[in-house]
DNA sequence: GATGCTTAGTTAACCGTTTAACCAAGGAGA
DNA sequence: TCTCCTTGGTTAAACGGTTAACTAAGCATC
C-alpha cells in the first residue's frame, strides 16, 4: 500500500504538490499534474482517508443504526439514505441493533470512536437514552429516523402517523364498519401511540365509541400479530375489520387467519400500515397505509449532511412526511362480510 | 471532544501512561489507574480510533458488501457476521450495491480508502473483476460470500448448491413427478449454474430425460419468477412440479399462481430454494432448500478475521456449507395433482 | 557502599495526510 | 537597475494516538 511520499518521489515533486493535485486546492502546472497522475496510476495509490480524517477532523463517514433489518420497511430507507449520501460524497455504513439497547450502545460508541461525522438513528425502544445524549454532546450529529427519542433534542424525520391511521380507519368507517379492532405497536414507542391516536380520532369523528376490548397492544413483531389475531377471531365479538399497525405483524395476522380458515375480505376486512411489496401476492392486494420510505431515508440524510456542513444551524428541525392510503382488495363493505365462523379450519399450521 | 493529552493532564500523568491503562499494555500502579479512569469518566473521553488506526496500521473495521438487502436471504448472513465480528471486537459495517457493479466498485474503493482490515463480499454479477483484484492486491483481505468470483483467488464460504438442488428434485421424483420445470437464476452466476446442475443430476439418476423446454432462466428477481411461471402455466405441457431457484422469484411465482387461479399443491407442486420465514403463512408451508445463512455469515467472518490476524495463511480456503431440505405442504404426490386448468381465475391482479 | 536487577513511569519518534508559511524566479513598473 | 507582485512550488508543523528506548527509584547481593 503506497503513500503520498512514494507518489511524490516517483513524480519528483513534493508531497504538498501531490496533495494539491489530488484535492485541486491550488494551481499546479499541467506537466506536474500529468506526472502526478501517472505516478498515482502506476502505484495504484489510494489516499489514506484515515490520515486525512485525523488532520481535517472529519471523516465524511455517516452511520445508520437500525433496529431490525428484517423489517421490510427499512430497505427503502437504506436505499434513500445511501443514494443521497453517495451523491454528496459521503460514505454511509449501516449496522443493526436487533432492537437491543445494549447493541445500540456499542454501535454508537464504535461510530463515535471512528469519528463518524453523523448518525442516522432509528432507536431501539428503551428508557435509558444516556448513550444517545452522550453521542450528541460529544459532537456527533444525530438525526432520528421514524422514531423520535423522548427527552433528547435532535433533528428528525418522522411520519405523520396519526394522519395515516386516521385516513385508514375513516376508510373502514365509510365501508360501514363499526366494530373495528386495532393491533398496535409497543406503546412505549411514540409512533405506535400516534397511530392509536389516529384510530381513536377517526372513530370519534363518526361518533363510534372506542371499545377498549378492541384495542390490542402488540410489539411490531410477527408473533404478536399472530397471537392477537387468533384471540380476536376466537372472541369475534362482532368485529368486522382489523387495523394492524405494521407490516410484520400483519404477516402474523395472516397466519392466524389461515389457521382458522378465515379468508380476507370474505370473512373479515384487513387494513395495515406498511406495504409488503416483496411479499406473497395476497399482500399486494392489501389495503395499506404506505410510508414513503425512500424519501424518508433521503430527507434524513440530507438533514444530517446539512447539519454537519453548517448549512443548517439553530434549533432542531422535524420533518413530517405524509403516508398515502392505498385501497386494495383486503377491505370490503361491511354488508358483504360473512360474519359467522367457518366451521372447519382449512389447514393446520405446522411448526 | 477531548484527547488523550487532556486526560493525561487531568490525571497528572504522561500520555503514555493513559494509553497503557486503556490498552492494558503495561503494569500501572493501582492509584494511577484509578486517577486515569476518573479523568476518562469525567471528560467522557472516547479514544480516537482513527489516530490509532493510523499508527498501528489496522482499523478493526470490516466491510460487508451485499448486492440486495431486500433479498430475505441476507439478513441472516448479516446477523451471523455481525455477531461473530463483535465477539472478536471488530466493527462490521454493511453496504449494498443494488446488484450494480459501479456501486460495488465505489464501495470497495471507499472501504480501501478507510483502510478496512477486510471485506466480506457477495459480488454483483459482471465480467469486470479488476476492482476486486485491485482491492486484494492492495492488501485488504477479501472473503467471498455465497458467490465466488471467477478468476479471482480468495477465501470463500459457499453453499453446496448442487446438493441442495439434487435432494430437492429427488424428493419431487419420489413423489412421482416426471415433468419437473426449473426456474433458474442468472446463469452467469456460478451458484445458479450449480443449482441447475443438481437438478439435471437428479433427473439423470432416475433416467428422466432433461427437457430443455422445462429449463427457464430467471434472474433471481421477483418479476422473472412471475413471468416465467405465467408462461409455464399457459403452456403447461404436462408439468406437475416446479423447482424455483430462489425465494424472491418464488414470490413472483405465487403471484402468477394466484392470477391464474392455480392453487398449490392442489394444482401443482412447488419447491424452492430459500426459506421465507418472514413471509405470508402460505410460505411457511413451502417445501424448501434452506440455507444456513446465519452460519454462513458467521463462518465467513471467522475466516476473514483469521486471515487478517495471520492465524490463517497460505492458499485460499473454501468452506462449503450444506443446505437442508425441509419438506412441507407445497409438494404433493403426483397422482394427487389436479392437472386440468381451472376454468376461471379467482381474482384479477391489480397494478 | 558499589553493583546490578526490577519495576513504574516518561520522552520522543512515527503513522500519512493537510495547509499555513515561506521562497525563488520571472515579469512589470518606476 | 531596483523594487514589488505573481505564480508555482516546497518546508515543516500539526492531527491523536502507540510504543521502543530510556530513566529513576527501590531493593537485594556481595
């Protein structure tokens, strides 16, 4: 691995000149430029970003810390952020915490140690936020993505969750549904609370009372969707529609439907947050609140880089992006729903 | 952001002593240790990994370059590699190329520039491998993951693709199927060729001729699965089973089934590479060749770190891991398959 | 008391860049 | 011819760590 000194020697110039032609910081005569470029090519020289970072005190490296890469919501975010960062000549690296606060702590510490210029963070739920606060006060810019962290001030890109939920539930109400169940995310997360709130608002608008028995708290993971839907189907209690607060849980809900021989929308209506485009075709027929995930990633990255470069100063800014409701086949008019339980499960689940 | 000098001042010791207590490189008396630790705590000091890297010429940073994070095969790999790297105190960062060779080139250049100690690479298909070769000769260790790169020698962790395909097709043959179609990956990729080869071997073992009309080349992306399955269903040509060479294409195949009103396994048997556990329940009933993705990630990371640390020297080693065939509901005995076309599609596709 | 061996700590060189400060030479203006 | 700019280049001091080489002090041995 050759260094700038070797390049300088080979081109018979000083290392300052090499640096200048590489970075274009000063006029250099054409023939010296050519000699330097030739030397670089011949040696396959790659500037040492680490030495540079040490001197200029910035690395042009951005970290992205996500709670769960298996959640199909995140790939879009990653793409958006990566593209935007690359366009502005930053290097974006991704790491995931598996929703474990301990891992998050380690990752933030590592990124800080490597002097990343900034971090895009979708934090794992947890009450201890000292590591985040420390990261910020140490001088690393942080932008919250999708999940704000209560008690910590920072730029953020968030979804208008209440609005998404409200529109979705309105749609169900327009279809004549009155007993609409909701499977929420973990209510420690603000976005989960907002979605619940949108649900309640929509009901109130239509003078439908909020029945606490129809509000089921999940945790955004597959298993909870499965469990709660199963419970819901057993009691039934007049429920003709379910609103599920994220895509992963919806998959679990479908599992429960299949085990119980329930077909959608024949036997029940289903609407969900998140679009599962990669998924089984029946999902592409899902009525869904779709989040502009690519845009969210892109805007968060922009915010972060603007903050780093000082184009953005002063109080934290919070960008709210709005989701769109896509109405597809999984919701039907209330009077078309067959409310009696199917007599026999179509197929048993296997482990 | 405080430095080692400030810590040294505050603890009234030399910077060498600070370094020594942090790294445990030399005996330091208990009271000095305590003073240093106190200073570190009070200043919230975080050692500058970049300065350290410059001096010791290694960063303990590993890069993982993947072609497509939306492919559900990769999260498992990432987890395995991340865990293993963390255990040995390396920092693993991930980036994805979207199957574009240009992005791969940029990412490798960036990782080299940041002096990553090593790279786990699942390369995008493409004939130009000079950037990979250059990365290696420049001194960065590279381990190929899942996809070897022809013409470049390096350690690798690969799946025994032929074996997986062979066992799967044997299973179909045992169920009495004779006209078995295959939807392959892009045959420029070695793993796609190996899967095809396994398919052919299994057929030959049973004296079933390989009918070229039943070999359809896809590209591992959803759309190709959809298109080829549709084509297959239109011609039908006595096909009673389909073997799909990756999970993403299988989703496309399911879309085609649904559009045509074909049910599985009632109307046709389906077996696939990859397990789509996150997916819709019908997928969890899929007969599948499942790859030990966590293990692959873990072993690749181990190989890489061993190579970096010099515990592993000499010729490249290639680890072959073996997949397991999981037989579930999507395959049925040939005589139970209803071969006539359903008269009317159950549901139309929407955009 | 001189000598040598440990032990605990410090000094200073170095890693590969960037960049402020400096310098030499050529040309313009007086 | 002398001074003063420009222009195009070089020198050398950082940046924040690590670590080999060194020193000082304490102790045992003779």
